[in-house]
């Protein structure tokens, strides 16, 4: 095997292992508390996107340069390393596509509500300290995007008095595993949060119950603390809440 073949195969091999290690450590680092969610996510993205493409391209190049290797002793390591790099690159690229493609159809926004004219407000930072680091106001430029992108989301109407509707809404939130972070039954409001399983991203939820002529109306708002886009996660959360509430 020539020096060029050896270098190409070695670069592809070690590069693929480094990419896989970066992606894996990005996830494990978050789970073990060694990395902040956003930092771990960026490391995962670096490993799967940059590292995965690099490993795949270099692996294919190494397969090409080692194509004439025979089975003789001493010629196998380069070919094997080329296959390892190519396979690792394919796996990392597949993981990236599996993670990103399902949400690519959604608009790049991260704050969704059922009432765009009067979005539910979150509690103050004095009541929920985690809010202090964020602007909890509703972005005006999201209104038209939500109206066009999520036309199915609307205020929920219940044939219950406000107190009963509030209790049922609170029960629906708890049934979904949300952590209740603030409650004010007298105002018909409560806040909650939900943490994603893999990257530990925290999303905040505000629920508001108000009286209407024949019962009550319930509005919900769900927003991501970090990132511009949410891959449709907040709208999906609102739909799950609506289903859970209507099924009670």
C-alpha cells in the first residue's frame, strides 16, 4: 500500500471516529450534566453534519485509493479503515437527516399560541426566576407566520364554568408530564415547562382560562427558551394538550 493510500485511509478512519465521538459526547455530556443543552447540541451537530459528511467523503476517497489492494498481509488495514470511515459517515449522516428532516417543513419560529390577538402572558420573573434571562413577550413578527403556518390552532371552548375548566386544564397538563411552575387560580392562569428527553431543551407553556357566555375558553402558548426554530415541537405540544383536555 502506498503512502498516499495509507494517509487517505488513516485520515478517513480517525476523522470518522472523532466525528462519532463528538456526536456521542454531545448527547452524553448533556445527560451527565457536563454540557449545557445548547453546547451539547452544537457538538452533536458538528459531529453529525461536518464530521459525518467529512467521514463519508474521505471514506469513499479511501475506498477508491485502496481499490487495488489484495488480500495479502499488510494490505488489509487501509481497506478496512476505509470501510469503517464510510460506514460511520453514512450512519452519522443518516442520524442527522432523521433528526432534521421531519421538522424542516415548519416555519423557523419558536413561540406558538392559540390566541394571536391576545397571547397568554407568562408570569413575571419574580414569580418564575428562570424567565429573568429571556424576553417573554410575544414576537410581533411571529403573528402572521403562525396564522399562515398553523391555521388549525385555535382557542378551546369548553361547556364548563371557569373553575372547572381551570381544574381540567391543570389536570391535562399534569397528565402530559409537564412541570407546573406557577399557578393563580383566581386569574385562571398557570405556567408549566417541559424538558426534551435527549438534548434537555426546556420549553415554557402558559395556559389561560377565561369565562365566556356558555362556559369557558382556554388558550395556550408554548415557546422554546433557546433557538430560533422549534421544528414544529411547540405546535405539536399545543395539539397534545388540546386532545388531552378534550378527552377528560
